[in-house]
C-alpha cells in the first residue's frame, strides 16, 4: 500500500527507531509513547486490520506475539510485566490501518484501560 504509513516505515521511506526486524516482522518505538517502553510490532506485509487475518497467517500472528515477548525479555520487563494490545477499527481507537501489536511496559498498567 503506497499511502500506508507503516508500509513506508517497512520500506525505510519514513525513519523509525527499529529495535528488531527479520524477514516477516519489524518492531520499532512508538513516536508518541504511552509508557516508558512503547514498541509497535508489525508484519512487513500490509494487512489493514485484525479482521483481515486469514488462517494461513496464523504463524505470522504468532510471530508478532513472540517478537513482543522476546523484546520484553531483552528490555528485562518480562518479570515485572507488560501489556500487549491490538486495536481494531474505530471504537478501539485504531488510527493506522496496517495491523500492529503495541508492547507497553515500564509503568503500572490499569485495568480496565480508559
Ligand atoms: P493505533 O491507535 O492505530 O492502535 O496505534 C497507532 C500508533 O502509531 C500510535 O500509538 C501512534 O503514536 C503511532 N504512530 C503514528 N505515526 C507514527 C510514526 O510516524 N512513527 C512511529 N514510530 N509511530 C507512529
Ligand atoms: Zn501498510
């Protein structure tokens, strides 16, 4: 998707603070962090929302979660705890329509979220 912000980050057309990348996923720091650690894990492939996931993408979806948990270990927040969030569409507050998993850590998280 040529006009997708996160596709531009994947292509390197927009700079980002990348903390991990491989052939399938990229993880980078959120530009407007909501916690001391706020990292976005995204597939390289453009998928607009969680609604568009297909069964064949199950390994990719799993890899997004594993990427987040590996980064949490590297950041040494895995034992204190962290939150992973995927917002889908308007009511959840999704603003970038290229699926992404938020990894939030470094402060107490309240439940339910606001
Ligand atoms: P959403 O609200 O769609 O779940 O999350 C989108 C996230 O992307 C937001 O937390 C927002 O701060 C982040 N974001 C928006 N534009 C940019 C950008 O250009 N660079 C980075 N690193 N993050 C961005
Ligand atoms: Zn995209």
